[in-house]
C-alpha cells in the first residue's frame, strides 16, 4: 500500500519535532527563568544596595538596551556561523554574567552587568525564530512558536517557586537570598551548553535523522513557500532594516512587550502587597502562567485557531487593557485583582504564535536580520515599561496607577495593531499579484 504525501509530510514533521523542539524549548525555558529572576531579586536587592524603585527599574531595563544594539549582528552571525555553535556561545556568556550578578556591590556594577546580560543573550529568541523557518513549513510555525511561548510560561511557572525558594535561603554560606537567585538561575545556562553542542542539528541538509528523499521534500516545500510569499525586493540587510513592514511590526510587538514585561516585572511586587511571604509569592505567581499554558496548548492544536491577526493579536490587546484597569480598580479585593491579572497574562501571551506569521515576506539573510530587528526594537517596550512603571509608583505612591497606565498603553497598542494589520494585508495582496504576474510573464 502506497504512502500518501500527507503521511510523508506528517512523518517528517514528527521526526523534526522529536529531535529539535525539546532542545529549543529547554533553551528558552532557561533563558526566560534568567529574565524573570530580576523581578524576584528586586524584593530584597533594593534594600541591600540602597536603591529606589526608579533606579532599580533603570538597571533592570538596561538589559533591553544591550539586546537592542547586538540582536541584529547576533542573528547575522548565527546565519553565517550556524545555530549550534552560536546558541552555545549565547548560553555560556549569559550564564557566566548572571552568576557574576550575585556579587554586585554597587549601582554602577549593577547597571553594567544588566547591560552585558542583554548583549550576551541578544539573538537567542529571534535566532530560534529564524531556526524554525529553516525546518518548518508555514502552517506548522505557529504551533512551534507556541511551544516557545509555552516554554516561557513554563519558565515563569517553574521560576516563580524556584526564585521564591532561593530567596528564602537567605544567609546560607553568608550569601543573601537575592544572591542565591542569580547563582541558582545562572548555572543551568552554563550546564546546558553540552546538550546543545551534542544534539542540536545544524540544518536539515546535515540532519542524520532525515532520509535523502525527506530532505528533498522539505527543501522543495520550504522553497515553494518562499517563492510565493517572499518579497524579492527585500533582499539585503539594509533594505530589511528600512522596510516599513519591519518597523511597523516592531511597533506592534513593542506594545505587546510593554504590557508583558511591565506586568511580569511588577507582579511579584503586587502579590507581596497582598501580604504574601516570599515562598507564597512564588507559588501564587504560578497560577496565571498555568492558565496561559492551557490556553496556548488549546490554541496551537489547530492551525485555524491562530490565522486571524485581528482575533489573535488586536482583540487580546484590548482585552488586556480592560483587565489591567480592572486589576487596579479592584486592588482592595486581592482575589479579584489577581483574577484580572491572570486574564491579562493569558491574553498577552496568546498573541505571538499568530504574530510571527506576519513576517512571511522575509526570506534568507533578510529573515535573520528582519526577525532580529523586529524583536530588538520591540524590546524597547520592555525598557520603557521597566522604567516608567516603577517611576509612576514612586511619583504617586499608589500601586493602582501603574496598572491603569499599562492598560491605557495596551489600548493604544490595540488601535495601532488594527491599522498595521490593514496596511500589511494591502501590501501582501499587492506582492502576491506581482509574483503571479511575473510568473505568468516568464511562462
């Protein structure tokens, strides 16, 4: 009995999923735990170093400046040197610098190390996105991106009690709790270098687990999709960085990052305000991430659930705006305020599986540069969030105002998103018509 093309396709994707997705997921879990550690270290580190909320927020946010300047070069080097070696380099440098963070003694050292962690980790997430484009056809990419977002949520789920536990062993070996957070979250990045070097395949062409006919099928599938969707005018790094679609998508993702980082940075502080201990804080923070994971698993099971950018990007942004305001309005009712925060987390983190499908006009080195540019510029949203949110708390002395502020910004982001989606649809229709016209003329 002959095997259908659909069965061949499923068999190839199953092999790829089994061999590369677990390593990608572990990479991102470790990375996200390292990103989250600063929000828990903050609970004790501020008093230990004698910092204000605003000064600490600036230091925490310098991570994104390092990311901004080095993300595009990092992804271009990944394209040239290969994913396996470059991902291992990223992990080694950020793991070592995170451990050094444990021995911060003053504000200058704190600022420098946070910037260097951003430099070290720059390129990991867009590098993973670029790596996905080299292995998965378009219809499978939202699900794989969904795995990465689930990994980030899983990192928050695991990282919350882990950071709470590390914070609670204050005094062990004469080290403070916040110091143990950086040591305990930096070591896994260094240890995981070996599995990356040993087991992460460089490319489909070099994958020993794929037969030659399977490599040929995958290459043909990816190439045909690239011909259909890629804008051939965006064929260099400079043209990619100047393309209006790249800049507009960076703006949309910037609003998403603003809400995500603003809330995740501030959430342990909100829960602490409910009267929770350090360990209770970590356990309570597991709830929103668990709910968001369940939503993402449901969403990414069927490609049809992640294809509509209005439904999957704009509406969740408006939803998060409403419930951020709700979390502030009900701040005196901790259970209701936290329920609103849970809905916000679910809405914001459900966006990205659909968002990255909007970059299908990028191909080859343009994809490496474009994905990095979008992500690095968008991370400025995290920079502004981690500066402005604590600044508003310092200015007002009220924990509700930062939530109202985040909600207002997410509402503006939703409006911007609707306008960008409309523009992208017009450009895509134009490009498809031009590609079809060129193909007909050549024929």
